[in-house]
């Protein structure tokens, strides 16, 4: 059975193994910035996230209760009048079964429940195919961010 569990921000270390899977995935996808994914440190990535108030942070973990294993997560937070989807990952073998959609619905409900209308997220270079997933939830491309190498 699949369960969705909201965890407190002080339990964020629980998503570290899945976040590492995401980073490996983004490393494989990236053409120009592989080196950045090699040096990513979980604690640095979520440092500013953890500075937010508990009630402004949402972390939902997906658990396969039969195997007692975490198989996905979403992390989102509210800062001032904006809501950001920080990180989303579903293990490869369980993708395309509606879990990502359920996680997104939970994050978007979280924003709505707080009256947050300005909602955004970033997609890494190389992972553009995921944009069509977010389009299903009403997101559209706002700008492109270019870096001189
Ligand atoms: C993106 C991701 C979270 C989606 O989760 P999922 O459980 O596979 O998605 P779902 O099964 O809930 O799919 C929901 C809908 O989005 C579509 N979809 C899923 N992944 C998609 C993709 N990469 N591109 C386009 N559409 C996609 C599905 O076809 C489905 O459409 P439908 O409702 O019309 O049938 C998951 O594929 C994943 O972890 N990918 C790798 C990591 C990643 O890219 N994370 C996002 C970083 S910004």
C-alpha cells in the first residue's frame, strides 16, 4: 500500500536518499552543468528552506508500506507572498502511476489553504521534458536563465 506522510522540517534528513537519486538523475540529464550536481550538498540545498517557519514548510513523503520504504517526496515552502515547489521526486520504478500528481495536488492545496496565489518552481537545464508535467498543473514558462561559461 502507498501512504503519504507529512513530516516536520526537523525530519528533513529522511528525504536525503531520495534527493540523492534526484541529483543523480539531474546529473545524467544535464549537458552543461554536470559538475554542479557532483558537488551538491543536501544540507546546503535545504539550509534556507529550514529557515522558514514550520507552518510555512511542507514535506510529504510517499511510503510503500509493504516494503517499508520511502519511494518519493515533495518539498515546498511559503516565503512572504509566494509559494515555491522546492523539490519533487518519485522513484523510477514507480513513476507514471499518479504519485507525482498526488504530491503536486498536496503542495498546491497547501498554497491555496494559505491564500498563496504566486506559485513557482525551477527546472534544471537538461530536464526540460518535465515542464510538460508542470504545465498540467497550470504552470507556464516565465523566463529563461542564461549563464556564460
Ligand atoms: C516528474 C515526476 C515527479 C512525476 O511523477 P509521476 O508519479 O511519474 O507522475 P504521474 O504518474 O503522477 O503523472 C501525472 C501526469 O503527468 C504526466 N507526466 C509525468 N511525467 C511526465 C513528464 N516527464 N513529462 C510529461 N508528462 C509527464 C503523466 O503522463 C500524467 O498525465 P495524465 O494525468 O494525463 O495521465 C517523476 O516522473 C519524477 O520523479 N521524475 C524524475 C525527477 C524529476 O524530474 N523531478 C522534478 C524536478 S523539477
